[in-house]
C-alpha cells in the first residue's frame, strides 16, 4: 500500500509554516516532510506534530546560506566546520521530531571548483561521516543534476 507524506515546503503555503501541520492533517495526511524548519524551535515543531498526530518522515540538513545560493554543503571544500555543524543541528532536530531520515544535500560547486573527482571524494567522505554519526536513522544523500549549465554535483551512478 502506498503511503504519502505532505511536503510542507511546497504544500499549504497560504498559511505560516507551523500552521501547515494542521492543514496537512485536515487534508488526511498522516505523515509530513519539509526542507528547512530551522527558523523554528524543534520543540515548537514537535508540539505541532504531536497535536495533529502526524509523523515527520524526512527533513533536510541545513543547506548553508540559501540567499547566497547554497544548496547544501556536503561537497564544498573549505566549509568543513559549517558542514559538521549542520549535521549536528539536523541530528538534533531529527531526534526531537522522531524523524528517521535526514536528506544531506551536496551543494552547488563554485565556478572555480577543483576537478569534479575531488568534489565527489569530499561528498562521499562527508556522507560516510554523517552515516556513522547518524546510526539508526536513514541518511539520504542528494544526487543533484538537471540543466546542463548548472554546477550541482551529480556523481555518475
């Protein structure tokens, strides 16, 4: 049987984020996911989840600075400490929300990035570290791609 979750980053945008949990429950969803709830306290999100008897099935790790174009940190050289801090934050939220999955995004490679192989090696190493720190949870790594002109890391395979 198929199970669907409401992605609160895209659905019910006519109401503020914390109200979307109620909207999802009212629409018949029993599970939700969202990209970035880090503007809110984990306890406030957890209270809405409990109030509406929902399950959080997926959150994203903090992406870095969205306004500056960041879309993840896992493959970006020189930002090791920021990446490590983002993982700690994501795991804290995942634990508070009883969320079994964290989506770790690769990031957008800068124009002057070293060879893709180096970025791929960084990405693989960091995701291995996340997996070790994230025992008991399902950690998903983003495989980004799309437009031929983008700089998203999209390893083959």
